[in-house]
C-alpha cells in the first residue's frame, strides 16, 4: 500500500480522543432517571469516576465539579438497544463487512461474537450520535437453531467496546427455527430438547462427553457452551413470535427448570401476556412491528408492547429484522410511538416514563446488567445524554453524550459529509480523497 493510501486509511479510522472522565454536574434540565419514574423538572445529575453519583431534584453539587447548564434541555440515561447487530454488520450485502452469521460449520452454540465486534464500523458512530450508548448484539442463526453467544457492548469512541462478552445464548424457535431443524416445529422441539439433554450430560461429567458419536447433535465445544444455559448461569434469548410458540417455549421449563428465558420478538405476545408475566420472563420486542408480515405474526399490532406492559411483563424494545445492524437511532421513534398510541381510541400505549424505560433500564435488566447500566441511579455507569428537546420527539437530537463519564464525539461520517458539501462553492470543493 502506498503512503497516500496509508494516510487516507489512518484519517478514515482514527478516533477523536475523548476527554478524560471527571466530576461533572449537569444542572437545570428536565431529567429522566430511566427507571419508569416521572420526569424531574430542574433536575441535576452528578457523575464522577465514570459513575452516577446522584440524580434528581435538589442534588448537592460537589466543589470543583465542571458545571454544565442544561436549562431548556433534557437529560436522560444513554439509550440501550435491546436487540441489534451493530458492530457485526456495516454493509449487510457485502460479506466482507457482515459477521452476523456463518454457514457450513461443525459448531454453533460455541460461537462467540465478541471478538468480531468492530467499533470502527460507521453504524457505531451513527448510533452514538443518536444517543445510543449500549447495545445488545445478537448473532444470526445460519447453520442451525443455535446462533451462538451474544454480547453487550458500549458504543464509545475507543477500541474496547465489550461490556459483557458471552452475555447470553441465542436460539431460533419459530418459523426460522423450524426451517433450520428440517421444516417442522415438532422436529424443532425434539432437536432442541435433545441438544439440551446432551448439554446436561456434558455438565454432569464433562470428561465423558466427546461429541463424536453418530447420535450426538452437539460437538464438545457446543455442549460446553450450552452447559451454563441448562444450569441457569447464562440467559437463553429465544426468538419466537406466535402465541402458540411462546407458550411452547414457556412450557420447556417443566423439563428444564433452570432455564433463564428471554423472549425476543413476541409479536403475538399480547395474546398470552398473562402467562408471560406469570412466568416472569422478560421480552425484547420490535416496537415498530405492527403488520402480519409472516404467518407467525398474523396477530401483530403496535399495541403489543403496551398490552404486555399493562399485564405486568417487563418489555424492552430493539430492532427486530429492521436494519438491526444499522438503524439503532430508531429507538426513540419506537418509544415515542408508544406514547403517541395513548391518543388513539382503542390502542394501548405507554406513559412517557414507561416508554423511555423500554430503551434504557429494561434491556439492561433483561441482560442481568440493571445494576450496572441503563439508568441514572447512583452507582450506574455514567452513560448520559443531553438533548436539545424531548428525546421521544423525532425533531430532537443529542447535544452531548457521555459513556462511562467520558464525553464522546457526536459526529460521524454522515455528518462530516453533510458539513463538507452543505454550502459548496464553485472551485472550492476539496479533492475527493483529501482530508
């Protein structure tokens, strides 16, 4: 590679160095804690050493803190995308930039997405500019019903994105799972139960399991990866949409009582919301999924989230099969739509605080990280966003973003191109590859 191309590559991928974490007091703004509670007018957030110290009304400001005037603005926790493939996908149709799934491998459950997360991918910076500071990253099932172990990441401008590696195991249990299992749901559930039994056998006596028998469905590394799932040490994120499939998944606990289930999708969850709530299983739903786009979604409705929350289900929102690698910025639209539904006769929406919770603390709690991220409660990571208006209104945008108390750049390739060509003058444009 010649020197010019090397310099161009360095300029393309270099991060602006964020400011070091410090004690900061953000005062006077409309404050949302992110836990479903009501808004706090004229609130204050104090962050120090990368953590939230205090947030609320009448909060004392430490001496020497950097003061940020938030009057006329809104302050929220950083948004958490409950379902995404950000960092795994940059251009979905270009295989070299798509690490979401693989085919033709002898293993599946053992796949770990964490090493493949690319913090330099353009969608990471674009999402951060929109106020998204953490994301659940889900692998794609391509060679079997199990896709592998997903991660929770931060979207900071640095090369250390992993908040929690191997945060959950992902499995397809609806139409796609049936397809992967040979074409029918009976075959799918038999295959799933057999695999979990093999994982139990491995967990009991690891040395005696080699996965080489012609009857074995799991390789040794896959059995090892599923052992924490059957023991309840690792959550199992199950993609399932129809009401009947949801009930079938919940019934699996009769045979495997230790399973820590999380439902992803659940387009027909409202039909069996009382059963989901009784099972105390959290749901990650697609808030914009309101059409019968598949047989397993015939009863899809945008009131799905509101009805499940009303029934007592803990619901998060993410991008289910809707540009999940690219458009995490749609989180605020998803939540805002839930608030707007309250104005439609017969529809079921959410309060403003409930809606924000679905894209902040609820996904954090579903992943077992509610004590670390997702809200502005004391001791949580100082992921904070300062907005120029109501963040659930589409015309609002972040003014400042902090991750772990470090202020982040809020520009990206799109904003740079916008600014570069916003006011072109004849003869005044730079050369295409100069910076």
